[in-house]
């Protein structure tokens, strides 16, 4: 079995601003509530290699991993995958941005498979990720829309 999560949100802000803010990896600790650190390790041929670290869990453990991310502004898409897969056999993420009459539709599609023998299986992780993705998207929406309002006032 595999896990699949597909969520989207409309952000009332210009497409360029949504793209720029959500693709500035080093600012992710301010954009997402779950990350304590985001460090770009290298960039080559349009692919960014970076390390993410979570805030400590209830046991004080800080989970971190390395991912590779390839944004394509021409198609308004991003393809990403974990390089250090940790508890996952694989983790692939596809981001898509589209201008709509109401703002920018930002969509995340996450496909993964858990390693066997863990306390959480594909279905359990899918439920967790679906719930958390919606929380993170809402936070991003609020922060990007606030930045858009701020920029509009300053202009």
C-alpha cells in the first residue's frame, strides 16, 4: 500500500508573491509552524538540496532530513523528494500554483510509502499528513495574504 495526500488552498495574493514566499526555503521556519530550521546545502542545475529540522517532539527528539527540490517557474510547479528518507521508503511531493479569479490555488500532492515495522502505517501517516497539511496551508495563506496587504499599503 502507499499513502497519497492531495490538498489545495486559495491564497488571495499575487502569484509572484505566493511563489516567492513559498519557495524561499530558508524562510520556512517563519512560514511553517512545524520547522525549526531550514538550511540550503547546495544548488545545482535548478535543484536545491536542503535540510529541514522539526521542532522537538514530545520526547525531545528533533527529526530532520535532506530533500531535493526543483522549482519550475515556467510551469508554476515544484517537484521534491526526500533524499534522506528516514521512516519512509520514499516521499515525493508535487506543488502546483495556478492563478484563479479568487487568488492563487496552491496544491500539494504527497505520495509516500512507510518502512515496514513502524508504529504508524501508510494509512495512519496519510491521516496525519492530511490533517497537518491543511494546518500548514492555512498558516501560509494567512502569512502570504498579510504580506500582500502590507505590500499594497506600502505601494
